[in-house]
C-alpha cells in the first residue's frame, strides 16, 4: 500500500505537493516501516520536512531503494 503512495508522490508535480510536509502525504503507519527508517537515517528526514524535498530525494536516489534491505557497502 505504501509503495503506491510513494510512487504517486515521486511522479506528482511539485506544485501539486505545495507546501505540505511528509506527514501530510503519508499516514501514521508509514512512519513505522523499515523503508521510512532507512530513509530517515540515510537522508535525515523527519515527518515535518517538506514533501517536495522528499520527492526530490526519492527521484534522485531511486537507484538506492533496492539496496535498503542490505547493510553493506
């Protein structure tokens, strides 16, 4: 379920996200996922940070997502 929301945010025009926060775009269960844990520890995101900035990082670092389940170099 979260993957669809992530994909939609990554593809959404920045103007559509406006001045919302990450918490405005995702439900509370998203912030308990391993994916969020890896994102917030890797990129220092907090739920109150900009959804637009979050989208930019998702697009820029999409190639890293498949390796988030591995803790190696």
